[in-house]
């Protein structure tokens, strides 16, 4: 049976350096060797890693690993996002953690410090108001997708993280958002983001959209001809649209951020004027190709977070490039027992070692990780 293309998706991550996606990269390593993190190693030198002149101690890494491993809501969301990856927390030995899991947390500890150094170099300081936006954004990013088996939302996922690791992830997220707004010349505030959205209404405002989905171009052309001949969009949508969600409502999808439309529909939505009917737009969802007619019935001002998402989607490449330069030029060294700092698949990360070190000690206080669904 032929499946129906999906018109709108709900991207969990609005740009490629957001928290959740960076969590997935190291976790995708299906490493079976174990890392024994000893609670007795709190004063071991040189520590887990160094970023410039700053040392990340082994106790800091231990805290991070335990903090995430104990947060069922956090692990569930990451598990759903990495539905095709194997997420291992416990290591192969007794009272140990998986090396890939430990490497993912060390990656965040390093990135937070690199981003902080970069902001200092640019003369930028994060304010409490900016941190508040960053916290809300992090909570939204860690909301599980609708329909998943996760029972807790992003607010719980963040609040259940133990300090100081919760502050590390919040700082990392806020630093990168501040970098993006700074490079775009926009104040990182509700008022600044609202002004940005007003100046970029076609792409930053939520588009109130109706759609007619067909499986062939000829059917889309026929539907468009019927509308041009005087039939209402709603009437044609109810009769001809294959989108079972919107067709009963006359094709109404609602008022949606442009970024949530599947490409190239997002581009088409941004280019249309209010009241303008599109030509048939071909797009592919999964393995299925469809043709859609779009009608913009209005535009609504976005929330602060929606405006920030729109800015990052439009301007985020500059921030990504700047941050990547900082990662490449900052002197980062990782204790070989934990892995190596490398550029892999378009991102800098700690790549776990190929085998266990004889110098590791099992952690007698290692917790039993929560049992979580993987989507």
C-alpha cells in the first residue's frame, strides 16, 4: 500500500549544534568495553581533559555521568531521538559505565568550556534574562516527540539533572544561542527577537496554512483548476486531499512555524503572500513523493522561542562556523583512557577508546540506570 507523505514535521533540533543532536553522536557508538569511574579519583591529575588552561577533573566527569544516568526523563528523550542507535549506560563489567556514554558527557563538558572561552573572546557575557530564555529552550528541546512512550517532559528532564551538570548543559545551550544572535546583530532578548521576527515576517512569523495533498501532479493541477474556476479551497480539499489529518477541516493545517514544514514546502510557504495559492509543489517524505497546493491565510507573530528558532535556522551557519573554528583552535586534550578529541561526521567530539584501560577502577557507588524505552 502506498503511504501518504507527511506535510509537517516537528524538528526536535532547530540547528545542528543543539543539545539533543550533540548528545546522539557519541551515544551512537556501540562500544561494549567499560569505563570504571572511581569515586576515589577526585584528585587525580591531569584529570579527564584540559581545555586551554582549564582542567576538567575526573570527579567532574563522574558527576556528569551519574547525573544523566539517573535522569530517566532525559535518557528517554535521547533514546527516542536515537531510535536507530544503541544507547548503553552500563558497561560490560560490574559497576561500570559504557565508554561511549562517558565520552558523550565529556564532550559536553568540553564544548561548554570552548563556548564560554569564545564568548569571552568576543566580549560577551550571558545575562540572567538570557539564561532564562536558554532554560526554556533547553526544556523544549528535551520534550519527547508526541506519540512516544516517554511519560515525562523536558521540564522534568532538566530539573532532574543533578548540579553542576544541569548548569553545564544550560550554559552550553545559552552560549550558542547568544553567539547566534550576536553574529546576526540581534539582541538576545524577547524584544530583540520580536524585532527580528517583524523584519523577517515571511520566514519568522507562523504561517497559517491550508493544504491539498495529491499523489500525482495531474491531480494537483486539476485541483488548482477547480479552485481557480470558483470552488472554495476547503471544498476541493475535503473532496481531493489525501492528507487525512487536514482534509476533513478543509485542508487547514493551522498556524505553524515555517521551519516545521518538510523541504521544499518550507521555502514555498516563506515565499507565498497571504491569500496566494501556490503552484503544485513536489516533495518527498520518506520513500513517497507527493504534490501539494498551499494557501497562506494569514501570519501570526511567533513566541520568543519560535523567533529564536527562526533566527537560528536562518543565521545559524555563521554561529556554527565560528564555534567550529573555536573548537579547532582551542588547545583541547583528553586523557587517552577516556578517548580522543576528534572531528567526526561534521562535529568535534570525544571518541571513546578501543579498549579498557588497566588503570580504571570500578565505581562501587555506580547506580543501576533506569530502564527506558527507545521509541
